[in-house]
């Protein structure tokens, strides 16, 4: 935790202050945090990474492989629908998408069940 006990005073117009507050609120930040962030960015050329950003995140390879297969299947359905637009039956496409959704849900449920068990 950084102890902030020093003040920096900046004179701005009422309009500038209102604009800054709106920008900070839109970003979900306090005005002080937005100013700190902007100063870090302007001084270093980019925002300093938070301490937790250096931690490597583990993603289960079986999840990635499964999601790749699902994405491939969805891509095949989209390719088929685009190729055969004139003769493609909307009901048939929807049926394939519903089947696709069931497979995806089953995969995710199985993955989450396996993950909870371990």
C-alpha cells in the first residue's frame, strides 16, 4: 500500500474540472486516480503494470483444446451457411446451432466438474 500524504495543487477552470470528473467517472476512477494514471502514462510512455500483472496465469490445455474444437465446429457451420445461402434452411441452421450449444454446454459442465473434483 502506497502512503500518499503529499498534495499537488493544480488550478483549472470550472469546465475543465467538470470534464475531468466526467472522464474519471466514465472510466470508473476517482479524479485523483485518473490524474495519477495519466501522469504515469505521459511520463513513461505507457502505464506501469500493476504488481499482479507479472504473475503467469495457468490455462488448462484440455480447456484450450476443447474450445478450439468448438470454435472449429462453429466456423464450419458459418461457412456452410454462407456458402449455401440461397438453399440454406433457417430451421436447419438453427438446429445445428442448438446442437452446437448443447455440445459446448456439455463440454463446459464436464470441464468444470473435473476441475472441482481435482
